C-alpha cells in the first residue's frame, strides 16, 4: 500500500505541475480545458499556471523531505482547490461533465490519496 500511496501522490503532484505549465505556455487552450474559456488578457491565466506549478513542486518537496503525513495534510487541504474549481465552472456556465468529470473527480482522487498517505 505504501508504493500505491506514494505513486498516487507523485502522479497528482506531477499532474498539477503539468497543468501549471500548460497555463503558462498555452493559456487559452488550458482555460478551455479547465471548462471556462478565456477571451481576454492571459495574465491571470499565467498567474494560475505559476501557482499551480508551484503547488505541485511544493507537494513533491513535502513528500520527499517531510514524509507521507505532511503530504497527506497537504493533499487534504489542497482538495479545496478542485472543489472550488467545480463550483467556478458551474457558476460560469461551463459544462457539467467538465465540472464533475474533471474537477470533482480530481477532488475525490486527492481525498483517496490523502487517506492512503495517512495510512502509511
């Protein structure tokens, strides 16, 4: 179970680094994938990208240098982000499939990851 817990945490953190990089490099494409297409200046999208990528790196650093318990608390707290994303997509007319199939599902996987890490 330890291998699964660590592997899932690493994959989730790398995924958020990827999402951050995508918002930095292809902000409009990333916004469309997020579920709420952008039509104006991409500065806020790039800010989101930098913050997402930074959170992924912080998660990886916690896992490597502080251990499973610290990463579990990080995952648990960070679950608020995809839950909020779910509400943002719904509130701004995005597709329910994206809101629940991407953002809410991510929150569930993060909760599973936190639970596995707490059990290590």
